C-alpha cells in the first residue's frame, strides 16, 4: 500500500466519526498505543525536533528493501497521537513517496483545530525535519 493510500485509509477510518472533538479524542486515546518505541540511541539531542513545546524525537530506520521506517516519540499525549498517524502513513514507504505525500490528514480530520498554535508549529517543524532527513537518505542512496 502506498503512503497516499495509507493516508486516505486513515482519513476514511477516523472520518466516520462526525463530531470533530470525539474524533480527536479517539485519536489521542488509541493512535499512540501503536507507536514502536525509540531506542536509547535514537532518543538523542540530534533527533529532537526543534521548535516543539514538548520534546519530540524523529528517527528513521532505512530498510533493506529501500523503504523507511519512520519513528516518532513525544512527551505530549496529543503530539504522540498525531505522530502515530505520521508513522502509519509514512512507515514502509520509499523516500519518494514520503516526500510527495503531504500530511493533509491533519486538516481533513480537523486535528489542526484542536492544537494550540505552538503545537501546530511543532507539527510543521516535524514535517520539515522528516523531509530534510528523508531527502538526505535518498541523496546518500544515489552516491
């Protein structure tokens, strides 16, 4: 399944809940439980996402088949839940899909309406850092 297909499935899965508050609450209650834990070697200063109020770590694990496992951990329950959605969409994708699949599930599910401006900026920085890291991985694979 492509990253775009996983994104669309995610939107369909949570979109059946009409009330945006209930939808966000369900995401917070269930999504982070699916997150794999980062190792101590991955929970480093270098993997901290800058500009986040809570500490958020982003690690990438290149796989032998050319795909990337995306791992994100956060001290904030709300950000951990949204991070889990990022991981569901992007993990198992080649770098090209990660770079071209926008995280528009945030707006389409109304998640952005439940985040403070500082948390929303943190999500933007998370996406930027993901793009930077995946781009570097893809460039390294070309050489």
